[in-house]
């Protein structure tokens, strides 16, 4: 019982920085029709209620593609697509509105539930839907009339902000009206993307069957820049995938990131708690599409030795870092990760693994003086910790004489020299008297 209690307390403490970071921010969540009809959707709704209770402003955009197709099939109609966009004639539109309207009521009902012994017990959530989006027809393309399939003409962002300011969740579906009073069928990815851009959302979040983007080896790709995501998207489309949840979300996420939305997250609707894990843990659980900038973190190559030496030499002369020769750097360059900005190396760190003890050493941590007041050190620590975990290491240690408190503030604990791996213990310099600090990666 005590161990479980400790896990609860530790887990709660680790979420606090993320709660503080997310409070007051606007998130746009895209719920595809596949996610809504999955058995895990009740848990997703509960998690949406949870993050709303933490002060996060939420706009939910739901799709209805499988529900619309099922409704069409029930009336003996086949879905019609042109260039992978649904053609919505007058008869189809009525069935689209039926499916979308039913989902709106179902989602609202779930968010309004406050039964005892349920995660939403005692919660009162105002869910607001309305004519916040004005649509216009797609028109005719290559002689094909899209009829009542449309696109966004205008978003009343001020009205949405008023609802969010009042503590409501805004819920929007795939049907919107035009200035002529007609209804049009829009794609959920366009609605979610444009809302995220116009509302200056902090994040856009979407769901797919897998746990994000999967590489050729079956591993989850934790982070992609828009250009990298575009390459993956082009590959999926060239293989005939135009309508999966992953592809539809990536189209929107690439556009959103290039238009100022800092992060877009793709997670699984089948995984219970995926939304909470993605938002309130360091490593997340899915794939992030992040804004490209003039700055990036990457593994060092032989061509970076000059930049690393220029960065670490002043610290070596001050006795903060142990001196490394160019020859030593050349042999160990594969251990280094750098922060590069406009072709200038502004940060570096190295990871030396000790596989037998499942321990890694983070060493040669340096940040350019002009950037020490920013978060580059944390970014390097996060990247080194991720690399260590991918190697199967369980702990990470540092030897430091000047940055003891900095590492302690980030989860490292002072330990005796005896806790070092055997080979490192033999090389420990007792004259330098470096402090040993260690962190548990698990």
C-alpha cells in the first residue's frame, strides 16, 4: 500500500509543472468519427473533462465520416468522392446532418454526465455549439459539382473567445451554414486547423488508430518538423492512403505549425489515458509536429568539433569542465548532442553509457553565455535522457563542481562515489572533488 501511495504522490508531483504551463491556454481537439465510435471514447471524454477542470480552454471539433457512410449505406446510397473529397448532394446532405446532429447530442450528453462514482462526478461543464463558422461552397472542379460540400469562409473568433472566457467547452461539427442560409458539409481537419490558427491555439490534438506516426522499424516517431511530416504524408498518400485519421490530421497539423501553432499532437484513441500521458509527462506517448525554427537539437558530427571546442574552451580554462583535446573529441563525437542556431553551436552535452550497470553519464554540458538564461540546458537534458532511455539505461548521473543546484532542481540527487559504475569509479578524480548527482530515468 505504501509503495502505491508513493507512486501516486510522485506521479502527481511530476504533473504540476505541466498543469501550470497549460492553464489558460487554448487547445483544439479533433475527434474523428472512428474515435467516437470506439469503446475507449468514454475514457477520452472523461479525460477531456479532467483537463478542462485544470483551466485549459478547449475547442472540440468532431468528424462523422464513418457515421455518415453508415447512414448512406442504410438508405441504399454509396458515398461519392472527387479528388478524395466527399460530394454532398441534397439527399446526402440530409443524411449528413442526421449523423452529425446525433453525434453532437451524444457528445454533449457525455460531457454533461456527473454521476457519482464517475470521473466527472460533481462537474458542471457548459458545452456550447453554434454558428461560429460561416461556410461557402467548394463549387465545381473538373466538371464535378461538389454541391453541398463546402469550406470555411469566416470564423467568429471573438464569439468563441467569449465562450471560452466564460469557462465553456466549444463543440463544433462538420456542418456549417452560409450567408445564404444553406448548410454545407466541411472536413473536420479543415475546421480544426483553421480554428487552431485563428484562435492562436497553443496546441492542436488529434487521434488515430496507432500511437502516432510509426517509422519503418515499427517505432513511434516522437517529434517531426513540418517538412519531415510532409515527407511522411506524401509517402502515405502515394501508397493510396488519403482518408485515414493519421493522414487527415497530418495535413492539418503541417498547415497549423507553419501558420504559428507551436505543437500538434497525434495520439491513439484506443489507448486509455493517452491524452493525459501526452500532455502531462516529459516524454509524452505519441507524435508531436513542432514548429521549425532557426534552432534545432541534433546529434553531432565530425564537422561540429570546431564549434564544440569554441563553446567548451572558456569553461575548461575556468576549471568548470575537464579539458578535452581535439583528438579525444574526434574519437567521442558520436556521444555528443548539440544545439545549433543559425549554424552556430550554442549548446552541447555528451552521453557516455555503461550498459552493464544500465547507467549513463551526462557530461560536457555547456551553453553559450548569450543563451544561459533560456531553456537550452533543459532541452539538452531532455534529449540526453531520451537517448539514455532508448538505450535501455535506467539511471543518469553527472559529475559537477559548479552546477549542483541546477541539476538538483531537475530531479538529480547527490549520491556517494560508490554509486558510480566500476570503470568510472576507478577514474574518479579525488583532487577535483566533483559532486556526484544521479537521476532515475524511470
